[in-house]
C-alpha cells in the first residue's frame, strides 16, 4: 500500500468511526508518520481537536513507486495532503488553492509535437562529452531546484531529465535566457529559467523528472517546484539571491562557453 492509499484508508476509517466511538461530528484529522522498519512505515490518523488516541493505522512501504493510476482530481488531493505536510507551521507557506491551480494548469498541458523533440539522449554519457551549453543549462536548472531545498546530487539528476524533456525550440529559448545572466539579474533570470521549465513540461514529464528521487521525496519536491510560482515567485528570487557561490560559478561557466559569447 502506498501513502496515498494509506491516507485514504485512514480518512474513510476515521470518518466512519468517529461519530459512533466518540459521539461528535468528525473534526480535522492529523496524519503522522512512524518508522517501523528500514522501509516500512505507518500512517497514523488522530483527532486533532480532542487529542484522541490513534483512530486508524495503515501500513505503507516507503520505497514504492510514485502513486500511479490516479485521476487528475485524486492527484491534486494527493498533493494537497503533501502540501500540508511540507509547509506545516510555516508562516510564509504558499496558499493551498493557488498551488492547486498551478498544478491543475500543468495537468491540462498537452504533449509537445514529436517533430520538436530531440532524439533520446543517454543520461549516463560522460560529462566531458556534453557540449558546454548543455552542461550549463542543466546546471542552471539544478541551481533553481537547489533553491527549493533539493540537495545538489538529486537536483542534478532531476535537472538533467528536465532539460532533455524540453522541446527543441524551448531549449533554444532557455539558451537565450542563460546567455543574459549576470551578477545583477541572476536571481530574476533564474526565475525565468524555472518558469520556462514549468510552462514547457507536462505533468507527466515533471513527475518522470522527479522520479529520480524516492517516491515520497519526489512528491514533496515536485510540490516545492510548483510553489516557486506562487505569489509571482518573490520567495524563490530571494532564496536564489542567497546562493552567491553557486551563482558566481554559473556566471563563470557561461563566460567560458563559446556558445554563449
């Protein structure tokens, strides 16, 4: 059982048993995660208002694949639950409805024209054989992902997939944005980079990109990626501006790549 199904079981069980066992109308339910083995976890539902003992326990396995086969509505519900987990107790948490609207737009995107797609690339190819403009584009996307909290190694894996999933015309647009990056505009240009990724990839492409991570991390960081575009990206721009060493390194690489001169 994956976490989405586990929470669904708890939700049904909790709503069904609360009135008969506790004698009041169901109140908001809190879900917690308790480790039981290396890969085994349980979802525990408790009544938030009355501090009741656990009302439901449903086991799930952490290393299962990202939940598949959900309808768009179920998918949004899954991310709504994950959003509450990710931004719990944060005063600057993005608005849930805004996040869901952003994700719904991504769900509605159609697949790109196959004629505008490059041939499949071997992701394991040695870095020395990758053209500098491609390496820098991947690094730029990874820098943006790092600003959302995704560690460097994971960010590079995800950004590599994101880049190769872009239509050819969007790769050209990305190169133009990167060529304009300098010390003064880097944070805002990084927002443009991430916005191009969001507007160019379908939800399936985004999910596949984050599939490089364990499924629970994949869901959380896909949500963090979507949150970049809440409230115009102001919070993201501030976070990128703090990555001074990474920005300086990216600008230096751009200056040494003939494709951007």
